[in-house]
């Protein structure tokens, strides 16, 4: 199954006109984040920004465990076979100076720490319970023509959805937000796998927000709909889904 039929995807992309600086006003990604968050229970849903994790700067992500929205999340960069993703290149916790950017153009979107998915590597996040919503900010997508693939698997290791985003022609240090909300129990998931297609560039991941089925608002009034922006093949495509969780 390549795409969940009724799931809501909300995303926004902000290109950066200048290399290697943080965007000061990423309107599209912040708007998408606000729309995503509006569908969740703000009293119980939390965000992981990696600012207080015990994992040292520059450490491989394997073994990192955090609590997000009351759910345990286990992070790994190894493939399903158990083999390392790509020798010395890997997925790591990284840290910049306040307002800084790494040499590859990636950066944290809220403070100084984030996850860097390096060239031709992946990031796997396993959750202790079924998840109905998953969102995050990303940086430095598209300047090298790289594509980010996200796969969502359920507890039976069945692929629920596969989402591919990318943009070409951006300078270093672009920013985007992507959110996925399941519309039914068949679209809920326990694992998310990111894959970076680039052979020579990294993608930054930060401010991960998740929600269980009970933390997703159960009803949006019938006239309302959820609008988003899906990045695909270097263009921005408007999409609409009506959320009908009951």
C-alpha cells in the first residue's frame, strides 16, 4: 500500500534565498505546523526537540529513547537487517551555536539540537503504542536534489503509507514541515522510517510531534476541511482531505 487513502497530510515548504543561514520567517512551514497542531489535543500532546536528551552531540542515534505525548519512542539508524546504514556516514544528534547552521546547511528549527540524517542513510522511530498523528520540521531539503521518503508501518510490520517529498533548486538551509494524520484505525502505525536519497548531503529533523488515536480530535464540523501542501517533484501541490475520525 503506497498511500493511505483518507489520511490527512499537511505540509509547507520555505525556500531559502541565501545559503547557510537560518530562515527568519518560514511562513509556509509554520502555517502547516499550526494547522497540524490544531487537530491535536494540546493538553496532552508534546514535542521532542532533543534539547534535553542525554545523547552527546555528534553521537549516533542508536539507543536514544524519549517520551513523546506519553509514548516511548526508540530511535535507530540501522537497517531492518541490523546492518549499519552506510559505514561511517550515519544519522546523528547534532548541535549548533545559537542561531547557527551546520556546514551541510542543516540546522535545528527551535534552539540548538536536532537529528541529522546524513547521506544515503535512514532514521527509524519505533513507538510503544499505535500512533495516529506524526509531524516534524525538516531543513536543507532539495539543494542537492535529494528526496526524503517516509514509510509508516503498523504493529504487524505492514506498510500503511509511503510519502515522498522533495524540492529542487533551493539554496542551502531551506525549511519545511510535514504532518500525517490517520483517518481510521487501519491507517494507524507503530514505526516511521525516513530515508535520505542524497549521496553528499544531510537533512535535519527537529520538533517531532506525535499523537495517539485518543489525542487526535475526533470530529471536525462537516463543512470544514483540512488543507495542506504536498511537496512532490520540486513543486507545491495543494491537497484537501476531510478528517472523519469517530
